[in-house]
């Protein structure tokens, strides 16, 4: 039975990013990455959005560079100069794994015990196993650990760019309850995404806005290709379990809760984990992640829980806000928006003058405080299951 120091289950951005960061830190021990299909096989969308910091740090090949990101409703637009990049997900994963010291095998993880992994082809022993299996939740399901109960569901389309739409802006339609539209024009085609935030994996729940960006730009929509994606979107703990098993990426809900993009946060988390593995301080991994991201994640989750958990109550309350009014905030405080885009762990502290101008009813403040405290308590209690 062959033995590896680290086995990584899953060859997406999390698994390949960890292999890359371990190699970058000079980790010379044996690393195995397995995936049941191929590298980047579970990608929901061929094109992913990242920002300049990630492109530069990882020397990632990119598909297209934009000048601006446009937050929009059908009526209004607000531009932020932040140089978003479109990255081919498969190319990025291949690049990261190729520049690591890890071995890769196409095998399906089937079962495991305290120090061995059984696949459809072999049995391996390991010192550490890192679950990067995404929404498959391989290790979590084996040990009956909590899994994500909130998701971004995505219907993704590639359409012809017959209208010669300019390719210098990427568009995100927001300010619609639980819905998010991505509109990315390229020279010969357009990538379009319908995203819905929900607590069920049911694609019938995706409810696009009545007025969409694609309706504004395109007279006729000729679809070339369609696909679907599921992105776990509520972090669950522990991140280090039974002194052998660790979690990275969507396997614990590492995608930022404000939107569906997650590569930046996942690669940053892979750096934390690689540091802990190389320096033999795995007990610090969860603390490092929480210090960096937990407050930001919980604040945005509390907002979403308010609007989605309380839907029946909201209908009975007069003048209860049914959306976040993000466009208003983005337009008044672009510097904070830019900081968050470049750093998903950045906690936006809403200025008092904005709160006075856009007052929330008292009952909504109560709901949001309740969910904020509930989520913090849940994170603490789940962490107690570490060993």
C-alpha cells in the first residue's frame, strides 16, 4: 500500500491551489491529488472572475482583462475601476498543479478510515487528508459533519456577440432579492449567468429580474452552450478534524457570501493551510481563517438570512425592506466597495449618515442581530467537534 504525506481529494481551484502553495513553501514530502474525472472537472462555469492581485501573485494565465466592473440595475449603472480579469478555470487549475510538486491521478474516493483512503483503483495510507471535494462533501458526509445549507445556484449561458458589444466592461446586476446576473462580453461571445441564493438545490427557484441587462444590450439572444452550477455558500466548521482531516474551499462553504465569486478567498485560504502544514501547526488553521474572514462572512449571511428566512413574516409587516439597497451604498461609498471586491475578508462598516438616510425598521434590526448572534454561536459549537 503506497503512502503519501498529504492526499488532496479534488482537483479544482482549492486542491490545485493548495498543491501549488505547498510547493511554493518548499514542502518536499509526497503529495497526491486525486479527482474522479480530471483536473477542474467540477467547474460550474468555464470563466471565473479574479482581480489583479491574484493574477500577479500566481502568474495565472487569463482569458480577458476588463477596465471596469459595472454594478447595475436595469435603470442605473455604477462603474468601479478595479481591473477584473476573466480566467479560464481549467487553464488556471492546470497551471497551479503543473507548477506544484504534487502527483495527480484520476481516481474516485470511495471510503476512508483513520489513516487510509480507498479509491476505485487503489488503497493509500496518509498522514493528512485534505477534502477539496466541493459540494460532494466527501469527508463531511463520512463523519456526519455539518455541510452547507445555503447555495448560489447558477444557470450559465454562452451567447453569440452579434451586437458587437464593447468588451471593456464586466456587468453585475444586483439589488434584486436573492438574484444576481453576470454579463461578460468578449470579442466573439458573451458569458451570461443567472445566480439565485437559496437554501434548496432546485434550479426552478432561480427567478431572474423582470428587466435584465441582457435584454438591454441584446435584441436577439442566440445561445451556443448552457450549463448549471452549485456553489455552497455558508461556512461550516470544524476545518481540522480528528487530527488527520482538513477542509478547504467549497467543502466547507468558502465562497464569499455577498456573491458567487470565490477563487480569491479560496486561494488565500490555501495559503493559510499550506503554512500550517509546512510548519506543523494545524491547530492554527481554523483560527487563522476565522480571524481573516469570519466576521465578514457572518455579517453578510445575517443579511441574507433576514430576507430569506423571514419571507412569510415580511409580507405581514408594513414597509419591510425586501432587498439590501446595495446600489445606493455602492454609489455613495465606492472606496469601501472597491476594498471589499479586492478583499472578501474586509468588513464594511456602514457610516452612520448612511444609516440615518436609509433607516431600517426596528423589527429588521432585531432579526439581523438575532441571525448574527445565531451564526456566531453555531460557528463556535461546530468547532468543538474538532477532535
